[in-house]
C-alpha cells in the first residue's frame, strides 16, 4: 500500500508511473517474492520501497543539480541521496543475511507461539 501511494504521488505522467510500477514488480520477481516465506516477503517489500525512494531521490537530485548553482541545495540533495542509498543497501543486506541463515519463522497466532527452524 505504501508503494502504491508513493508511486501515485509522483509528479509525472501516467506512463511514467506505470513504468515505475512495472520496475517494482520486476524487482520483486527477481528476488523470488512469490517463493519466499512471509518474513522474507517483508524484507523484499522493504527493498522495493527503499529502491523506489532511492530512485526518486536520484531523479530529484539530477533535476535540481542541473538547474541550480546553489551549493547548499546541491549538498542537501547529495545528503538525501546518500541516506537513500544506505537505506537501500541495508535492506538488501538484511535479505542476504536472512537467506544465508536460512531463517524460517512460523508464528502460531492461536497460541501465541513462535517456532524457529532449529
């Protein structure tokens, strides 16, 4: 839902929004979203949202940087881009670690039990 709202809030035409939706679907598919457990699905959704944030920030940075000579504005967008990049990389790293540990968690809500794969 957050992803949909974020794309809908783009200040662009519908074709660009649809290309962005398509790219997000491709990213999910490339990370095997449909074949993973629910915990990894959450991590993949975080990756996609982080990628979208990075993508939007990159576009704004490029647009602002090409239209301004104000160093404060450029520095502001450089910092935002750096933060977005780190968030995206952390999300990727989280999924990598989960898959490396082969982490599977099952939550039984009826009895409030958590079962690990150990």
